[in-house]
């Protein structure tokens, strides 16, 4: 399995604490979108 960036792991942990996600795929998609926004500057 490929390693994920530390930013991804930190955001997943932070956003996962705020509420219970009925479907974890939504959380993962949101985190990757945020990572993309940050990376694009």
C-alpha cells in the first residue's frame, strides 16, 4: 500500500473528530480535495 502524505493524515484525523461520518468515503474525498486546494496554492 502506498504511503499517504502527512498533511492527508493530519487532515483526516482532524476532520474525522468533528462528527461521525456515515460513509468514510465522503471524508476521504473531502480530505483529498482540501489537500489539492492547499497544494495548488
